[in-house]
C-alpha cells in the first residue's frame, strides 16, 4: 500500500512539474503580431500597458469593435479613451467584470451582439494562457488571437527578484489550473 501511495505521489509531482513547464512555454511570446483579419479587440484590464496598447491598435484599424473589460466602476470613458479618437462609438466599456472568468463571459456576449468572429485578446503575457483558455471555452465558435503585453526584462535581477517572479508565475499557474476545474464542473 505504501508503494502505491509513493508511486501516486511521484506521478502527481511529475505531472505538476510537466504542466508547469508547459505553462511557462505558453507565456514565452517572442513577438506579438496583430492579426489583420480581426474584427474586434478585447482588452482585459488589470495590468500596465493593456489599455494603451488596445487603443493604439484600435486607432490604427478603424473598422474594428473594441471592448475594454473590467474597468473600475468609478472610471469614466473620457478618462481612458481620448475624446478625438475616431470611431469612438465602436468602443464598449465593461464595468461589470471583476475576474477573468467574468471577462470571458462578457466578451462572449459582446461577440454575439456585434456578430464578431475574430477577436484579438490583449492582456499581460502571464495572463494570456488563462484568458485564452476561458475565452475559447465560453465562446467556442469565435477565433481568438493573443496579443500580449510583454514583460520588460532588463536582464539584471537579483536572486530575490527572480524568486518573487517565479512565485508570481506559480500563482498564475494555479489560477490557470483552477480555470480548467471551473470549466470542467460548469
């Protein structure tokens, strides 16, 4: 009985290590390329550079719809979207979402409302695997394309900073696993 428990524990540990390594591979974006076939952009708020990147892409591609999902309830559209931006009427501000799961539900409804099929997702690189998984699970008929806000890495970091970074990635990995569980039980 002890051997079975030891083998089972060893298998679980190896499985966790393997899936964590695969998760790390998923966040290693060499270059973000905008898919010109996109008919919409979904920005998931919560990190630096996400909204400005979304607005820049939107202003360069004026025939798109844009949703900024997860905006704080106290924030007005005028504080995040320039008043002189062309096609400002094509921008949807979501103030309901407070989680990535809720972002995915709102984006799914938004794609249906606007009859969109090809959506570029903008979020941070570490948040992209969970976001893409949830988007694809809740809107399986829509094509989603990742456009991550990349990590700024100076190349000079201490061991302490590297440890905190990997603890942070471990937290995101756990959230990624929990997302799979949520979709599985749903």
